[in-house]
């Protein structure tokens, strides 16, 4: 079993829909939780970052972390065709370098 | 430069050939990471440098893989005697500091195809 599990999709929604993306994890030492967006043939770019449990909102994006359930979510409101990309959850421990990624969820927003 | 720069962007190697992939991190960034991303998968950690010190190489899949960062800036990932299973995108990333809250910035990757 992988340390971080993410449903690979693909997920297809109409423009304007609310999108929910999720990851579960097994390592209770993870403290920093990120969502990266990756367009085709590009590197991942940081979208949202959350420390420990709680919610964080940035425009149309909301990230939630529930450490008791080892579950993180990303919500996208009023989705746009430009949101079509692969979304990767990632997490790391408080100290030390490496990010551990989920498999990525491919999202397509249809006009 | 403004971001993490990787070269070459695309590389086709014959099986058994050695390849070298270069990464120029963001200026002043202490931490540097290499990841391997297979098609349809998330990035998998390979190795991590703090300045010139290679602190974690637990993700290197075999002794054919070698990374260095001799002056604490540019890094090279070398793959010897390439195999077809080495075909993947190799991502380099850097961050300013070493603590968990520092943002990690990724390059666009080097796409390696072994034929």
C-alpha cells in the first residue's frame, strides 16, 4: 500500500461545477500538505499549502486537512476549462526534505 | 533565472547508453530534489541535496543512478547503461530553506525515452 493514495480519475465535469479532489495517507508524521497542479508536459506548480489540520481558502480554491482521519481535500468552485489539468496532492514531515505525492487526478472541465 | 531550469528537455537514448540530465535551481536555493515521474503517475522521490551534501538518496532505484551537486548550485543526474524502464520524466525542484514549510518549486522536467 502506498503512503499516499489518490483516485486517478479521470474526472470530467461541466463548466461551473464544484469539484472535489481527495487523498488519504498513512504516515501520521506528515505535517505539511500541498496541492500541485500539473498541465500537460509541464512541471507541477504549487496551488495550495496547509500546515497541520484546518481549512485554507484562496479564491475559488479551498484546501481541507483532517489529520484525525488522515484525509485531505481540495475543492474548486465555479470550475473553468482552464482548470483542466492533473491535480497532485503532496505531503511532507515537519523536518527533512522529500515530498510524497499521490498518483494525481486528471480533471477535465467541459465548456 | 526566474525558475528551475532543466536540460535537455527531451532525450532519446539507446538502451545501454549513459545519459546526464542537468538542473539549474533558483538562485540561492539551498535544497534541491530529483523526482521521477512515469506516465500517469505522481512524481516519485529520488534524491535530496542540502547545498552540496546529498542527505537522502533512498529513492534512487539502482546503482546505475547517480546524482551530484558539487558546488551547491547546479546538479546533474546521471543514469548509466539505460534500460527501457528508465523512460520517464525527470523533475528537478528547489526550495529556499530546509524546513517543512518552504515552498518547493519544480522545473518542467527532462523527458527521457530509452529505445
